[in-house]
C-alpha cells in the first residue's frame, strides 16, 4: 500500500525553526519527484517546495526562498522540509505529495 505520512508540525514562535518529515511506504521515494504543499485557512493550497528525482534539483516558492530547505534521506525513504525563521504567514497545514499519493497533512502554527 502506497502511503505518505507527515510529521513534525507544531506551535512555535516567529523566528523559530521546525523540520517536517514525510515518510513513504509502498514505494521508493528516490524514484519520484516529491513536493511539499501548504494550505492556510481560507486560502487555496499552494506549492512550497519540490525536489526532482531526475537530477536532485530543488525548487521553492518565493516566499520561502532562503528560509526553507528540502532534502531526501533515501536510506530512510523520507523527505524533509527544514523551515527556519518562521513567520506567522507560514501558518498552514503542510502536505507532502509524490507517486500520485498525498499525506494527511501536519499543522504548523506560528504565533507569539
């Protein structure tokens, strides 16, 4: 069974960091491009970052460039999203997607 499970969300203060994990089962992550999306209340889901399976290139939406970093641990079949210098506008449910699958999401809340 193909499955993606996110973890690592939480409530932190502005300027703090979080690392989200997306653990895959039922398929090998390194064979697929993997993306992180987020959806804030009342807003559409937006793409945050992705990593290409072809060449390992990474992409980021402008609002997170220089603060977020995506990486893959093939041995653990897990993708990470390191989020630094978090802002209140980063508050959202974060989802990972790949191999035609979506995770259930993990809540990230930035508040003082």
